[in-house]
C-alpha cells in the first residue's frame, strides 16, 4: 500500500512504530520529515486511539469500496480536550484535533494539468497504485460544519470538509455519516467509482498542544 499522496516528504521517525495489533490489521503510518509523530494504539476491536502532542502523522490502510454501491461512510469519534483555534486555510495554522481521510485512485481522464504533469514522478517515488485526490473530514477549531477548504499545501487536489468544530461536545462519542461520492462530486465535479484508502490523523505541531482522540467503526455502506 502506498499512502504518499498526502505528504510533501516522508520519513520514519523513531516514535513512529505502530503496535502489532494495528499492523496486523494492515494499518501503516505515514510520517513527515522533521516532525514528531503521533502515537496510535488499538483501544478495542475496531477502535483506534490517537495521542497528539506537538506532533503530526497519519495511519492508513487500503480499502476496496465500490462507491456506486456503498457511497456512504460512517464512523464515531471523540476527543478528550477542547479544540484550539486554528485556520485551515493558512500554512502553519492548520492544526486539527482529528481527521478521517478518503483517497481516490488516479484518473487520467479527469486529472488537472498539474496532476498529469507530476504523475510520472509520483509513480516513480510511490508506485503505480499511489492515490491522487483526497477528501478529509476534519475536527478543528475553524469554520462551520460542511464548509469546504482547499489544503494550503496541496490546493484543490487535497480538500478538507469541516465535520466538527470547537462547539462540538468533548468526551463523548459522536457519530458521522457522510456521502463520500456526493462530496467528491461537489468538490471535484464528478462521481468517483471507488475509494483507495482510509486514513486517520491528528495535527498539533503548529499550536504545540496535546489532545487524545478516538475513532471507531469506520464503515462504507449503501444509502
């Protein structure tokens, strides 16, 4: 599995090793050069704990979701501390307490000029199955639920959708239900055929804060 589409440069930090119970479930961690990695642990059969402390990293695994048949993604998540004020549109201010990402296969027929131009380099570095566009559903201190925000690092190829903000309750499980296919069409202008990966991450390196989050029950399903 190749997760490199979400990162500028990747490196493996000493604290980036995942516990065996996560690697056994095919989760892999993606770290960023010069950045401290989050800590991930299994907290139940289908639950992942994310400890972030002035750190940033992602874990992901491949999926085979046919978005024509199962376009809806559901999960539950909670955080232990209130989210701090951030600005997802600005480099260096785009921290988020938790995020759930969905990546999509590269499609040469709908790729932008820059995507097509860079694709040979991406495949050389990360393999032909490297994903292209990404939607991330974020819990942050910015915006209003449903707002679409282009990544300050990757522009309109990796796009964030605000799921929860600082107004959301802390310390209790909250359920999310999103139509990934509809969101992809709203953001990128077309319906996708399938998803490539799901990822979980947290980002606290800019604010230097700490939080503990939990994500469970990530499932694709029919409408």
